[in-house]
C-alpha cells in the first residue's frame, strides 16, 4: 500500500513523494548556492 497510496490514491504513494521531494530539495540547494534565498527581514529593523 505504501507504493500505491492504497485507498487514498496515488498522490499518497512513496513514489509520488519522491518524484516531488527530490526535485524540490535539488532546486532549493541550487537556489541557496546561487544566493537567491535571503533571510527574512526582522520587525523594527
């Protein structure tokens, strides 16, 4: 059931999680490396 998502459907499967999660991690790492992610501004500064 973990591979197919069971009764909830394919969006709950391990495969779907990997297909979405791996590119997300790779893109976030690249954005951080390229300096495209900045710290959030603090209130009052």
